[in-house]
C-alpha cells in the first residue's frame, strides 16, 4: 500500500515515515509533504492508496485537502492526523468519507495500527485485537458513531457508509 504523508512539522513527518517503514508489511511511504497544496497536487497526480493528512497545514487546510481529494479521487483512503479531537470532528470526518483519524497525543503505534486497519478493512473483532481493546469497547464506539450520525441500526450505518464512500461494494 502506497502511503503519502501530508504533515507540516518536519520532525513529526520524519518520525512517521521511519515508524511506518519499520512496521514493514505492505506499507510504503512514497512521498511526504509539509504543505497542503503540494500534497494535494501529488495525490491527484499519483493516486496513492492512502493519504495521512494533518489538519493545520500551510497554503491549504487539511479539511480542504480532504474535500478536494474526495471529490476528485474518492478511491484514495484518508487517515486524519490531528491534535484537535473535539466532539464534532469525528462526525465531520465520517460525513466527508474519511476512513479514520488518530489523535496526535497518542503513542506513535496507534497511527501505525490505524494505517494497517484502513489498509486491511478490519472487523470489530480484529480492530479490538489490534488495539488491545475489548470487542465491547469497539462496539461502543460504533454505537456512539451511530448516535452522532443519527442512525439506529447496523443496516442504516452500513448504508450510510456506502453512500458516503466509506466502504465499497
């Protein structure tokens, strides 16, 4: 899986690259950018499998980068890297078609696990195992997401995910 990093802090970007490379497997960082517009242009031209995008970027905010990518290259999976985890952001990310987000204040391994999950499309049981959580905790997060987007059953959640490009059938 070809990964592009779009993160304005050089040290953070370099640590991400090194950590992802050491994780091995099918993950390969093919490019990295400290500027939103440059990262967007690269992604539109080269169509990586996954873009890891920070929100606070120079020249173009991360949310705008995501919006353009989802309009022009919806096949690119997106993982948001942010230190802002307000209650509205996860709902906004879902509505934009983002596959996931990672809080920058968490250990680096959380990002690697999130990238691997996005790459593999893990089930609740597999996600629970990878994050060392109980299945019940993962299911609680799903229930919270359902409440935030206003659906009442898994079928509606699945329909919402398909309609918003979160999963493909």
